[in-house]
C-alpha cells in the first residue's frame, strides 16, 4: 500500500475547501513542514497552541490540521517570540501543519454549514442558505458568509439558550433577549458581528455568532433582534468532528484523532 504524505493530505483538504474561497488577507494552506514526509498519525485542532504541539509530540502525530492559521505574516523565525518557538518545536519534532481558515468557513459542509446543523436550522438533507456573499477580486470565486434558516418549530429565547449551550458545549453565553420567539435564525461562525445587519435584512428574529462588540449589541437591541455571542471556540470547534470523519474515510490506514488538550480558553466567573 502506498505511503500517505503531507502533500497527499493537503491535496485532499484543498478538494473539500479550495483555497480560492479564502479571504484575500487570510493565510491558509500547508504552513509548516515537508510535503514529502510520511503521515501515519494526524491530530485535528482548532488552533496550533503549545499544548497541541506537546500533544502531537507525545502521541506521535506527524501532522496537525487546524482551522486558525499558525501565522499570518512572518519576518523571522526564532525562539524569541511565541510563534517562532512553536515553529521550531514542530520542525524539530517532525510535525507539519496545514491550516484551513476562511476557505473552510465558506466551503460546503464547512464550518458554517456544520454550525447551522448544530443550531438546528439545517440537517444532513437540507442546507441552510448563505447569509451574505462576496466575490473574490483575484479568483472571481463567489464566497458565502454565514447561514440563515428556520427551526422546525418556534421556541422561546430561554429554551433556545438552553439548547444552544448544550449542543455547542459552551461554558457561557452573552446575549440580548429582544422578547421575541426564536424561529428564523442567522448564524456566522467565529467573529461574525459585522453580519448582524444581514441577519436583520433577511428578516431573522435571532442572530448567533461570536466576539460581538458592545455597539453591535446596542444596534441589535434597537432593531429588536435577539443576539447571542456563543464564543469563538464553540462556534467553530464543531468542524473538528467533521474533518475527523472525512479523513478517516479518505485515509483509513492513517490514525486520526481530535485534540483533547485544546479547550475553551475563556472562563466565566
């Protein structure tokens, strides 16, 4: 049987989340390592943290697949800064890294589609509609942002908050209750606060995203829309299980696991 290389895994990941779908300022793709290296053990994580690198070294993982890029721009790689130190640790330990960020957000069955299923506005047979679109000025690709859809039946805001906290396994929710039942929902994984006006334009009663600024909460309150900050980690970490399943099918002889070292960073007192 043919050995699987980093380049083989990279090619597969590009087939499910083409890099042309990434935002122009993003830094996605094969970021650390040698493409010809054999891969026998893959570790999936939302971020490439020092804890995740330690986990990879301890478990014998050859490749880390992450959502957030390890870096966006570099002028040097030394042990004098956090990013440089991480890269040195990985290269010294024979660990490569592939990062799929905004391309995986926009891709079919990517982060936003997966979040839509978790929230309850889509399922395996019915996709939620994109919340907004943009056209990549270089590639010409149409890129979708967020998703919008309906619950199977309306519920109260309190009922929805209980459900959302459970399905996303989030340790806290920031929200504004506009006094409306929850039925037509817009979602945007990660820092999607700028999409709140598109949620309003689409006639949504509720918007779920993360990293919401104070002014957005005020705007949503005055517009009479429910808004929920479910945390950056929890609105995106849902993709790890999807990647796990896809990689297990595509590379059945390769060990694949999801990081247990990387968890929600933000606690609530």
